[in-house]
C-alpha cells in the first residue's frame, strides 16, 4: 500500500480537484491518503472528507512541517508520497514513481531512495514578465537532479528512515533533497507534475522572496541544528552559463529573469524570518 500525505492550509478551492485526480483509477486498497488540514478556516476538511477513503486529520494551527509529521504518524504504508494540495497527479504517475524506487539505475547498484517526476510549469495566460522568468527558470540545471519545485516527492521506507521529523522550516523540499546523494535520488522524466506559474508579477516576486528566505534559513541552520552541512549551495551563475548561453535567443527573457531575481533577493535580505505563505493567484476555484 502506498501512503500519500497532503498538508493543506485553506485549500478548499483546489483540494477536491487534487484528490479526484489522484483517486481516479486507483484500485481498492492501493492508496492510503491522509489530508492534514492545519489551521484551516475554510471548508478544506469537509471537502477532503467527502472523498471516499481519504483520512482527514485536523490541526488547530497552520504549520506545514507539523502537518507532514501528523500525516506520517497515521500513514500505513510505503512508499511514502508527499504531495502538495494544489498539484494534481494521477495514480499512474504515483505508480511510476514508486516503481522507480525498486529499479537500480545500474547493475549491482542499490535502488534509489527518492523519486520525483519531471517538472512542467504552466505559464499560459500569464503576464510577459512571468512568462519570461519561467522560460529561463525552467531551464535551470538545478531541476535536472533536484527533488524540489515539483510539489510531489516519493520516498522509500529506507529513504524515510533518514530523518525523524520535518524541521520547522519553510524549505521542506530542499531539506529532503539534502538527505540523499545524487545516486540515491531519481528524476523520472516519463511522468510529470504540472506547477502553476503565478498569475501576476507581484505574486511571482512574493514567491521568489519567500523561497529565498526559506532556503537561506535552511542553509544557515543545517550544520547547527540537524547536522546536514551538505545542503545544495546556491549557484548564482548556473542559469546564465548553462541555460542562456546555450539558447542565446532567450536573451530578452534573461534580462527579465535577472532583474526579477535581483529584486527578490534584495527583498529577501531586508525581510524578517521566513514564514509560510503561498501564491493566492493560483488558488482560483476549480471550474
């Protein structure tokens, strides 16, 4: 049985779509799904509970790491899937990712401990600056081997044993990425997760600022708090050297990317401690 843990904070507009997509085609007993509604003031728990076989856990306060821990505490099986509430993936995607955890990449090698799908960004109908940013960001080499930025991560039982609890930090996917060597994680290109780009430039900047604050907090605390000094470092020139120089026709988009990145970095440095947040522009009610 594969267990799926979804931390949900006021996700009533998207959680039903995510669950319906996931459960369609699943066989009886194939998926053990837990939605942890943390600090919700909307209808998220009731929307989730209306889906057959979905376990709902309610927490009084909004805190994603504690929600993930609470979901882990009641989950019954492995592999363990951590799925964002706004990322609809099918059961076939989950099956493929789980199968990848049983397939050694080379003869004599151990199977990977973590798997993620290919990352696809939907930027249709977004402003020009948002589309320009995503045209460059989607080519960043970090996405070629990193577990982050996809909204879904699958761990084997051995992989999940690498840590006890999620750290109380924003960058949970960067944290998971740091736990595994390159040979222990796999990006499965034949399946994908669709990530929605923000619908406004303002929301994009807020997202970028939040990510930078969270990543900086994690890197600063890594060695001191949980003995992981090898968190992936920030490569400030990778997007230019390995994305733009290989596709020079993207130079105008690169100018927008660089400008937005600098603005977000300045804002992140001036802001206080990283806090949980999200892009409200992509939480429009499903139609």
